[in-house]
């Protein structure tokens, strides 16, 4: 068995606020035993990112943390480590992707996102006030291009290199963008394992073998536990999620894993946290077998 060193990169912010709402999720997962799930497979270090702008705003703080996240992920990979990002907001994916691209600029990267929402809005399609609603559109170069260019290493990901598993809670604006895109969707109410397998076939066809795996915990159906206050109905069961992750991790190299959008105050039974920790174990075991 090959052993690897891991860096847990903790980003304890939600919309610019530290340790509030989903910003409390990363520390909770660490306290619940995230490091111990990784320790059988290598040494584990912890890095917590901090925002230093004197006046916190959602956009300014988010992009400050993206820049810090990119540097942390890149440093981990350049030292032959494996980055595990625990973040409040799913838009942290921008920094993680940029860090991978900075460390491995010539390697085709695929992005697989588990998310209860569409996250494909742009400022032109969105009437809300939440930057996370534009996470995938930012990754694919549809919006926030100028600010994204301040994150070292970042290059927009082609639609063909993106798989969205879930997306069942997408609003009208996100649906409009997704319907015109080449992003491959794997909805919960489908032949999910078959659809996911076929999507991975397309990755292989295009030479994509290394991926960034992103798990928004609100992809889980709330009947099994609530990840946050925004979770839509009709998501995945924990067993389905774990089977999907196992499939991905055994067919692709997971260059970085992120777990985000978890508010422990909503997870009254602890079942969502436990599922998150089991995903950590699955990815670590598959990549070290």
C-alpha cells in the first residue's frame, strides 16, 4: 500500500463570516475526526486560512480566500501531498482548482461536483444575493472573469470537463445556463450509476484522468439528515453517494477533494457529518490501495 501525506485545508467562512452557519462546518468536521480518517494512510497536517481584509464583504473575502486556497493547494501538491479542503462555501472550488492548475499546468483536469443546486447562475440570471449560486459559472468562465484572474494559476474549465451530480434544486436561472451548456448532468432521479459511468467514459475519451472531486453535502436528501438550511428535496441517499464516490475514486485519480456547505446546527443527528467522514475514508482507501 502506498502512503501519502495529507493537508487538511480549513476555510471556516460563510459569506465573509467566520465560524457562522456553514462557516462552522470545517471545524466541526475536524473535531468529529476528519484527521483520524486520513491517518491510516499517511501523516496529516492542518492549515486554516484566515481573511485579513479590515472590512469583510462576501465578494472581497471570498476572493481573498480563493487566492490563499490556491496557494495552499499548490504548495501541498508540489510537496507530493494530497489536499483535502473543508470549506464553508462551495465557491472555494475556484481556489482549489487554481491551485491544482498552478501545480500541474499541463495535466487535463476534470471537475466532478456533487451539489443539490445548479450553481450555474450569473449576475445576469440571478435575483438573489449569494455568491455560491454562481460557483460553477465562475469555474467555467461565465462570470467574475476579472476577479477570477487575480487567483494565481486559474484557467476556466471547459464544460466538457465538468460533471454535476445532483443539481435537482437548480433554480430557473441556473437551468437556463445549464440547458445551453455542455456540462454533463447526473440527476438523482436517473440511472445514476449508469449515467455517472457513461460520464466518466467521456472523461477518459478526452484524456481526463485526474479530477477535483467536490462534495456539497446538500446533495444528500434531507430525509437522511439536513446539511444546511438550503438543502432541496429529492437528493441522494448516503449509500448512493458513497457508491458514486467509490466508482469515481476507483476510475480516476482524485487530485484534491473538497467537502463544503455543511452547517452543523442543521445536522441534529450527526448523520451528515458521519457521511462526510465516510467519504474521506473511501477516497483515501481507494487512492492508497
